[in-house]
C-alpha cells in the first residue's frame, strides 16, 4: 500500500521547442526511479528559421503532447486501455469543461478528448508543469494540458519555475534525490541557455538573490547568432563546439571578452556577436580552417566570461557550492574548463554539473523541482495556475 512518502509524478515541459514528459516514482530514503523520460524535439522544424518561431512551436506542442504522454505511460507500464468490463462513468460534463480549458488549443482539445475516451486513469499521484519563464504561447499549451489532466483525473498539480528546475536536476545522483544540506550553502548558481544567462546566490531552499544577468543576448543566443554568421546550422552551440574541437593550437583570431573585468556580475554577448560579424565581413576567403579557428575563439570567449564571473562571485560571497544548469552547460569544453578552474581557484567549493542529457530542457528536471515543492507543503489549485513568460526567481 502506498504511503505519503511514495508518490508517482507526471511532469510536463513546454517552455520552448521541446515537448517533454517524464514519469518518476519516488520512495523512502530519497529513492527516485525514472520510469520514462521522453522528449520530442522540434529542432529540424525550426532550422530554416535559425531559431525558434513561437507560433510554430505552439502548434507542434499541440500535436506532440498526447502522443508523448501515451509513449510515457506505455514505457512506465501505467497505460490502461478501457474495455467493456471497465466501470462506465458519465464524463459528459467534464468533456464540456475541457472545451473551456482548451478553448485556444483546438487541436489539442480533439486529441486529449480521444485519449480520455480510450484510456483509464493511470496510477499517478501528482502533476508538475513548467509555468515560466519561456515562450508564452508554448507555456500556455503545456499548462492548459496539465490543467486538463489535473481536472479530469482529479489530481493535485504543482507549477514549476523553469530556472529553478535547471538547478534542482543536479540533486539527482545515482538514482537518489540528495537534498543540499546546510554545509552546501551559500551556493552560486549559473544558468546558461538560449534564453537565459543568470547568476544568483542560493542561501538555502527558497532563498535566492539575483547577482547578475545578461543585458542583451544570452550565451546560447550568441552561439546561435554567430553560427548563423558563419553559415553553420541551428542550434549553434553544438555546431560551434564540433568545429572548435577540430582546431588544434591557439587561435590567432582575437575576440573580445565582454564585461569580463567589470566589478558587477552582469553579462553582455551582443558585442561578441558584432566582432564575429565584422571579422567575417573582412575575410574574402572563408575556408574550413578559418571557420574552425573562429569557432574555437567564440567558444573560448564565452567560457572565459562565464567562468570568471561565476568564480569571482563564489570567492566574494564565500560560496561552499557552485551549481551549473542550462543547455549551454552540455558543452564539453565548458564542463572541462569549469572543473579545472574551480579546482584551482576555489578548491573548497563543491561543483555540481548535470549530466549532459539533463542540461537541455526536459521534464525530468520539472519532476525533481515539483517533488521538492510538493514536499515543502505547497498546494495549488489548477484553476489558479497562470503562465508568466518572465517569471523570476523569488
């Protein structure tokens, strides 16, 4: 028999262009079993735009959410198809309410109605969903989908801050949730992705202080834009990383390290993008070696700025831990250099870096953040949950 310490969580992530659903089972002593973790990527769809087109991303989420849910339930062995022996209940009133909840997601409304008619309620205890920050049309699709499941299945629901989720995914270690303890605080947290470059101090669970953020382009956005200048594919981060690894030696190209010596903790990467553009325009011939050399210098410039600011913050704030998160953290060279620099400059600080597959947007991180919020006694009503595209760290 299930106890309150054993809960099964279904988590949903649609903050940008990845449709993610995961199902996890938590138990006593922090055990955390991932039953399924499925991501439907839209990268190929957005390539021709050189970035994410919000209206198109929303449309794809509407198409993907129900199939991804079905796959997640099947993989988790929680899928139950109704049959003639199933107890028949009158859900006609609920189907009418679904039309109101999903009045702006007509395609999703059709798909979820068919799903409810075919499948029984699975053995789920809690729903967690990202409600910000992110692209508003995409967030609303995921939130309204989660509201529908919460209402129809009569389950509690938890809203999750996307930035916090990138931090909390670090707590999953060897199949267990390892909560940070008193001696791990204060912690310096760096979130680096296509939409965020954010540095903040975590004094304890629920205690945050913003130290710095980007004044213009985020680091991931800079990777995308400079890759486009060089005629490379989207997303730019992996493309630049791949070619940077092919260049051996020290680049002769010199790019700026924007704001690296300022006394604050803010970032700015638009100047780096402009420098790449000017250098690229000056070159009559842009051969393979030039592209590789430029990619290595772009990557190094971004790493130098991120590492310097983060380590300075850790030293000045006497941090006992440094926590990284976000899609850019999947970069192999960044992970290597951060590990080396932290060991050399702040050797007493613990360094937390997620597995590469957990750095990009995924529902697993939403499940973990939702778990901590739920365990903290937070209760929400599905009708009250709203989307905030600019949601901040409290």
